[in-house]
C-alpha cells in the first residue's frame, strides 16, 4: 500500500511539473518536425497533396511574389468530400481549384494525379522533374510536415543534381506551436510524429 501511495504521489508530481513547463516542453515536437528553408527563387514549385486549402493559399502567395513560374500539384488520393457535389476529384485536382480561385493561370499549373503518400509522390515526380530539367525546386507542404517531406524527397533524388527548397504552409485550423490546445492540432501532430518514426525505420 505504501509503495502504491508513493507511486501516485510521484505521478502527481510529474504531472504538476509537466503542466508547469507545458509552454516549454510541449512545443518541442513541433520544433523538431518543422525544418524549412529561406524562401528563394526556383525553377518550379511542388505542392504536396493533402491540406489543399492552406498549401494552395501559400502556393498562390509565393507564385504571385514571383518566386516560381510553375506549380506542380501531385496526388492520386480521391477527395471524398466532393462526392456530395457529385464531383469525382483527386487531391491534386482540388489543389488546382484552389490555385485557380487565387487567379493563378492554368498555363502555370501542372496536375500530376498520382501518388497516395509522400514517398509515392516523390517517386512519381522524379522522372517529371528530370524530364523538365529543373535544377532548383521549391517543395511546399504543411509546416509540421516539412522535415519528413524533406527527408523523403532528398532520399529519392539523392543521385540527382536537384536542389530542394522546403517551405511550410501554416495551418488555418491550429497553431503548430500550441498544437495541444485544439483537437485538430492533437490529431495532426500525433499523426505526423507516428509517420515520421515509421519513415525513419522503413
């Protein structure tokens, strides 16, 4: 009984310490997951599928500032939300819709409707990027996805001379550095941590 009481007391003390230091400790996963570069001009920009709203908005902003002449939208996953509108769309096509909403010309958008994961998109885009002879590519994804996306693409393109400039789009649904304060943040950060360790040992 005494040992159990000591265990409970220790657990309470640990929780109290974590709670007191939550603003210092809890942002650490986000700081590890986020790894982006300074924005600079590139031959083209790849907007990874998923999160078409935030990523599309940021892609439009970057394009309109003249950093890239071309936006590539990969993604073969079906965007099931559009079924209610009787629209059978893939995530890559949804990304294009958002870019068009920002008045990005069709001539500047390439849809590559393949790839159901970051790794698959990297594989499908290898030939495309090499065929177009791009040397510097801006890789845009969600802010908390930047480290994993960088690792995946640099590994796939390791024997090429392609340089990736990785940028992250901030979430409109939660603060990445206060992710524990919302359900969306909890889910997103938990999923990304799990996927990061999966890709690390894959």
